[in-house]
C-alpha cells in the first residue's frame, strides 16, 4: 500500500500503527483459509478421500514418468 510506505518514510505513520495495519490485512486475507480449515476439520472422511485421490493421481504420474525414464534409458 503506497500510503503506508509514504507514512513510514515521512515519519507520520508510527511503527505500531503500521504493524497493526499489516496484521489486520493479513488476518482479513487468511479468514477464508481459516473458514475452510474449520469445515475440513469437521469432515475428516472428505479429507481422507482427498488424500486418497491425491495418492492415486501421484502414482499415475509417477508411473508415467518412470515409463518415460525407462524408454529414454532403453531399459527393456
């Protein structure tokens, strides 16, 4: 935010006020993440499904990568 930089450089914005503004902005930015975390904490079955899906997808990608590696290295 340009006004914060100007205030800091000119000395019209104190460090405590500056830090308060920054912390308020960070808290606002993280609020949706906190809400999503609450939802996920209450639904562990969905979290486990997400993890299982990710694990399955990672295996598929790894298998494809290893196939490419084997072909490149001319392994039978």
